[in-house]
C-alpha cells in the first residue's frame, strides 16, 4: 500500500526555521540523542534503541529501556555506508574488533547516525548541538495512552507525538521504548477495534487505543507530521584517489587504508599525514606527482629553521665518570630484567657486599655514541633528587659501557600494570603522578627535557619511592630541539610534527602515563601506532576513554596535561601546585 501524502503544519515549520536561525552564541550543546534501529552482528539482526550520551562519550544499545551493551566513543575505529546501511567497527583495548551493521527506519535517520558516528570516530570529543538535530522535536503536538503489541502481549504505553516523529514510553521510565520517525514513506492504516498499524522501512507497529475516536484523532495528528529532510553528508574527498591524495605513493595509500584513516581527514591534515608517513615508512618523499601545491603542502612541516649547533659541555665528558674495568670482576649472578633500544639491563650482586644492583649494558659502543652516553651518565651522576635514579658507578670494557644503578625491586609501572590488565587505584595513581612531577620539575629547572617519560621508564623501589630512569634522550632546553624523539604513544603533537618544542612535551607524556595508569593502555593504543600518531598530531589527545570512572579532579588533571597548544600547557611546578591538594584529598579518602 502506498503511503498517504502528509503535510507538515505551519507552526512546526515556523519553529524549525527559528531553531535553524539560532545565533551561534546561543546554540546549546547536545547531551543525548536516541534513534530506533535494527542492529546486525554476526548475521543476527535485532531491534535496538541507540542512546548517544555525548556528555560522557558513550553509546548504549537498549532493549525495552535496558542497556544491553555499552560502547565507548574511543572504541569507534571506522564508520562506512554500505548499500544504505551503516557499518560501525569498534576496537577494544586488546585490539579485538567488532562489526555492527545498523539498519534505520528512514534515510534521514541514516544521515544523522552516520554523520554522528563518523565525527566521533574521527575525534571522540566532538561537540554536537541541539540546533543541528532537534528539528523533529520542535513541536510537541499531543500525548495519548495506548497499548503496543509485543511478541506475546499488549503493553501499556504513553505515546508522545512531535512534528517529526512519535515516541512510546512505558509508565515508569523517561527512556523511550519505541521511536518512529514520520518519514514520507511511513504507512498508516486504521483497523477495526481501535487498532492503528504503522509500517516503516524495517518494522511494523500495532497500537491499540481506548476507542475508535482516540485512534482517529491520533491518526489525524500523525497526518500533519513529517520528518525533517536531511541530505547525505558531502566530504571534501571521497577516496584516496581524489584530490591531493591521488599524488600519494601507492604504498602510502595502502598504509592509510590499512590503518582505517578517512580520506577527508587525511586531505584536511595532509602535511601531518605526510610527516607521519615519512617517519613510519622511513621515506624522504611520500608523493609521486609534480603539482607544486601538493609538494609545498607535503613539505610544510619539514621547512623549518635549523636548530643551533650542538656544543659539547665539559661536564658531559664520559671519561671523568667511567672506570676502565670489567664489571664481571665486581659483580656476580647476572639476570636479565629488561631489554630495549638502548641495550639490556641485568640484575647483579656485588661480590663484596652481596647487595643487588641494576647494570645497564649499552648496545652502542663508546666510539659510536660517546657524547650521548656521556650526557646520560653525567645526568645520573650530577642530578640529586629523590625521584631520579642515581648511578652507583660506570665502567668501560671492550668498547662497551656499563652503568650501575640502584636496584628497584618493585619494577616499572608498566610491569605493575601489565599482569593485571587493569588500572591502579587512585590513591596509588595520585602518589605516582605527584612524585613524577616532582622529579620532572627538578629536570626542567636544571635546564633539561627528559623526552621519554612513559610507564616503562618510571620505577618503584622497595620503599615505594618513585624513580624516573633512562636519561638517554635527555636534551638541554637551550638546544631548541625539534627532532622526533621518545616513544610514539607518549609523544606530544609538536614532537610528532617535528616542530620546535620545550619541556612541556614531558607534561603531555605525564598525561599519557596518567591515562595508562587508570585504563591500562596509553592514548589511542587500541587503534595502532600510525593512527594514534596521526590523531594526536592532527586533533590532539584521545582524553580518558571513560571519564565516569574517574574523580573529577583526576579528569581535570589529565585535561591540563593534554592541552594541544604547548604554550597553554602548564608546567610541572604549576601542575603540582594545582593538583597536590586535590590529590592529597583523594589519598586520604
């Protein structure tokens, strides 16, 4: 049966126009939104209500008003439209993927849901506004009691009719049970015994009213309702063969597709994309075309003034700290406790006193990295702070350098988190962060940047004292560094983009550590290194995945660390001063 033509009333049209002409300063942030859909997963399709909670960055899948599944916005990896259906791919913290296929009741719902999901999967913290999504709610026309036919029985419902849809509630909840957009192809049929049949693209709804008169009145109201027409989203580029993306080398396009990056975000942030592709693929050039405009944008982040020449400092001369002797004559019982790009760390025991020591054996020979090694040893020898690791000796033997350090039996923060697969308690996190900030503040006031703050470089000794380790990437602030250094998951945007930076990059890394301590993984970890680097450099931090599980003060702390503009990012000293009292309260509680 063909749908009957319906015409939206003048009052509703006027209110829609008022909504859409709201001045920008008066637009209201949207906190939640519902859609009634069918969701397919593993070839099974079931009716679900999508409940977008923009205020806490979660999507709930409801059935009969009860949440059956909770999806964090941070887990949204990729959103596409396939044959008019929305495909949502999510990824959890251990990189397990799920695919949801969403069938909507109208193409206008499809446009809204797709636009929202696509925006969230690009930037999880995207703000939405009522003026963009409330066109179907501007005019509440009437409400009426009725019964809805379920699989086995009739259930009492309150029906509220708006200008663009109607909503069914049960008598005890303010969460919708059923929603029906009044799309132009929705069919309304009046049956005997006060039954109204409503058919949409994906479902058939039977409503029973108290009388034929009540049914007829409801039918007449619905005939003046019409869903707001929405046009499909139009993006600047449709694929990786469009616009400037067509000039990417094929291998670079393959990397973008494999890592589920969107063409439009890659086109909009083309210079950032090229910088990251050069880094991960170790290429000097990632485009193949000859267009001057494209080449200029590709090289945008590489056109920078050279940093001042590095000067060797007398205090960094390695020979004044190192003894030429075989450490095996001094220590026994060598056990490997860690490996990395630097080399390997062993636990050993003094032959004289039988006390444990951590012995770091550097991979590079003295000849290869003399100045770098000298700087690292000098920092451990000269710095004096309870939260910085100290050296107990340094030895050179057969062109290798051995650095002795105090042994911290509890291990790294990374090792504390990894076996548990979950977060630490907030009193522990507060203590760790304040100790780390104290050590970093000392480093910064000494005129240096650490550049490799991460959970694997923060130890806890047997007295529960926090120790920052690994000074191999430490650099003087006066050198005005701009090279990419550190661990990718903990890099600040300016480091990834190789822009000149200062000690504020360590503050960003502290935010990453804080997030990992709470959620067991650093930012964007579930989406892979390449996508994580691109998102960080292009859009900023992921922020906490689930803020509802954290105290407000902790959320504020992380937000401060993740200030995108380094000029507005607080120093370690000010961050400690602002947060120490709040965290002290957390510890007491």
